[in-house]
C-alpha cells in the first residue's frame, strides 16, 4: 500500500474518531499550540485544535504535512538530520504525556508524517513496519446499513470499514459528501474500529 494511501486512511480515521467521540468544545488557550510550533518549526496556527478543541479546527491540522515538508530538508544542512528528527520526536512524546487519548493519536500522526517525509529526503531511517498479526479465526463478513443515519459499516476478512450513506441526515455528513469525502469504503483502525465494533455489536 502506497505512502499517500496509508496517510489518507489514518487521516480519515482521525476525523471520524473526532466525530464519534463527540468531544466538547473548550475556549481559551492551553499553550499547547505554541509548544508544538516551537518543536516542529511549523506555524502555531496549524496546531490551534490543541487549544480550542473545536472539531472544525482539525482541518487546519492537516496542513501540517505541507508546512513540515518546507522545513524538513533544512534539518540536514549540517549533516545531523537523523539526530534532530529523533530529538523532535522525543519532544513530541514528552509534550503529549498530559494529552487525552484522541490528542495522542494526532501526535502519532504528526510523528508518522515527520518520519515519512524525512525518510523520503534520505535523512532519516524510519521505523520498521510491524508485521500484521493474523487472527486465529476471522468472523463472518457482514455489512450494516441501519446503524445510524450517516454511515454504513462493514466487516470484511477480519477488517472494518465505513462510508457515508448516499443521503446522510446530519449537516456535517452532508457537507462531507458534497466534498466527495468518505464516499467509498475507508479502513477503520484503532479507536475508530473499536467504536464501530461496539456500535454495531459485532
């Protein structure tokens, strides 16, 4: 599976997880956005979700990839790119200790993006992919279309997928469909997979 496809799947899962978890909006600033900006060299505005907790600010976070790619090559001007990437990843881990589970997922996405871009520019040896663990017995394939008013779900060969209905009910889902998002089956992983399992009583 190509790098862009993997990143799209991770991004799709993070967006859906935010919707399913239905996080409350908070006002004020925690200073986390500024901290993340200082660590990565990316504008503070990109990380504003970590201060506002507003689901609408998640989309801004996904401009991180473009912003980071502009900085990544400069890290190796003195030949210490590998060390600088390691330090950046360590600081992100340290910063995320007090974050909630969803925010830690976002930090992991940031780290994955950094490692993948640095590896692409030949300045970082990214983490090795872990082999997929096969279950002893896969449950029977199944598709569910009546679990809610916005999404359909299915289990196929032991994996779980979601997509928007042809005529979703909520405004948010309708807007996503107009944008052409999630109109095809997308792989569910992590907490999204757990939520779907629980939601459908698989």
